[in-house]
C-alpha cells in the first residue's frame, strides 16, 4: 500500500496540473497540482498507517 501512495505522489499532481491547465489555464494548473498533491499525501498517509498497524498486529 505505501508503494501505491509513493506512485500517487508523482501521478496525482501531474494529472491535476494537466487537468487544471486544460480547463482553467495557468491558475487552474497551480490549484490542480496542489490539490492532487494534497490528495496523494492523504492516500500515502492512510496506506502507511495501515502498513504500520499490520506490522504491529503480528
């Protein structure tokens, strides 16, 4: 799960950058990249938390 979160740290900001830039120009690209990065951090945090809980549960 943390591996997926690491991959999303690269992919989601790029998707947000492209989507925001396509729809709303330069300002939208900034907001899209920022929101994609924030979402990726949340997914990474949840995955890391589940990973640590799984290791400690053994």
